[in-house]
C-alpha cells in the first residue's frame, strides 16, 4: 500500500489548482489571512468580492462528487457534526484530481447541503432534470499531482 497524503496537503493542492484556473481565466484572486475563515479565497469581480470555498472532487459513478459542508466529527467539543456554507460563500471551487478539471459552482446551484455532484457523463437512466453537468461549471484544467519521490532529493542534485 502506498503513502496516503495528509488531508491538509490534499486541500492545499486543491486550493492551488483552483487559484491557477481562476488566474488563467483572468481573475484577481485574494487570500484571507489565517486558517479560521469559512472560505479559502476571494475573487475580485470589480464591484464586489466573491468568497470561494475550495473542495476536492472525486470521480464516482460518472460524477464529480464533493463535500458541500464542513465536518467536525473529529473535534472533541463539536457544536454540530457538520455545517453548511449557506450565507458564508458564494462559490465552491472544485478540483478533481481524477480528471484535472476545475469547476466554479455557485452555491445556489446546489440543492443539497452535504454533497455536491457534477455529472461528467449523462445519467444511465437518461435523467436530465435537476442534473448539473460538469461541463457547465468547468473553468479550466490543472494537473497538481502529489510528489512521486522524496522532495528533499531536489536539493541533493
């Protein structure tokens, strides 16, 4: 069994991929100071700022699936096991390492509070109503892969 990356490293790669896609699209990206904000970055839209929460998507059964809430099950004194982002972000920036695609999903496009899904392939049953197609939200493609060797080896060359 190979090494499993720490969730923080996975989140950092996702945030970096979303930032690259937004900058490549010509948008100005702002980073909040500190770790305890409900959003990972903001986008300057000229007349207002839009808050973006970055999430790692996983390709499962023809859809990119991502958590649309924070979970606190690992905290000892948690007020609630999960908390959605309603009123706290305008967008989810989703990077799917399986496809390399980056999506910008308005929070109001999600009808669920716990998991979002973007269809990469059409539903097998032909359903189209209330189906969000990934292509409608894609803003770019970014390959941010985990290291394949010891990063310290870069300094020994």
